[in-house]
C-alpha cells in the first residue's frame, strides 16, 4: 500500500515530535550545557504554538513551491491547498501524474529545508529556540518520510498520482 490515513500521519508526527525533542534536548545539553525548553522560545509556549501553526502552513507551502518548480514544464499539473478538518492537518495535493522521483523530492523538501538544515545550524550556533522549532519542523515531516518509505518499491520513472483523501499516492 502506498498511502495511509491522515490519522496515521498525525500519530507518527506526535511520536516523532516526542522522540526528536528528547534526543535534541539531551544533545543540546551535551553540546551547549543548556536544555531545550518551550520557555526558551520567544513568548514562551504561546509563541511556540503560534510558530507551530505557521510552521505547518510553511511546510505545506514548501511542498507546493517544490511541486511548482519541479513540474514547471509539465502540462496538466496543478497544486491544491486545503485543510483536513478531521485532523486539522493542512495539506498540498499535486493533481496530475508525476514521476515517482519527482514525488519523492516534493515530499522531502520541507523536512530538509525547514527541519534538518535549521536544526544543524541551531546546534552549530547554540540557538535553543531555533533548535526547538527545527525539531518540530523535522517531526512534522515524519508523515512525508512514511510516504517515501511506502513507495520504496516504485521505480523512479514510474508515474504516481497524489491521493485526495489519504496521505500518499497510487501507482498509475
């Protein structure tokens, strides 16, 4: 199966958030001698929650940007943005057939650009609020990693189609 329910992606994200936070907290303390805390975030927990909401939207817009750039010369491709009310999960859906390799790049872009790269920078500079935020952004990309794992058996040049009601794609 190359897709799963939005709830599975949400639960994976929650588990990844906890795991990354605990790991980053220990690593940040080992490197910088201070702990990561929501209180370190500007404006405390409320500031983090606002940042998380905006980060979720930025995550999906990054998918959309990657899709538009990678499919610029393709015809019959469009991008749809929405929110799944049942899980309060924003989503971007690429409408039209895509090469599996292109789909994988689209799926990886937010986790790398908004999560992993800022996390490396935060650890290198000792920026605790950025490290906390980057952990969250990396964790919310866990659903994307589940999709990439789910489509590992699809060849790079095979065509896939993003699914409307599930997270993932189907082989064409």
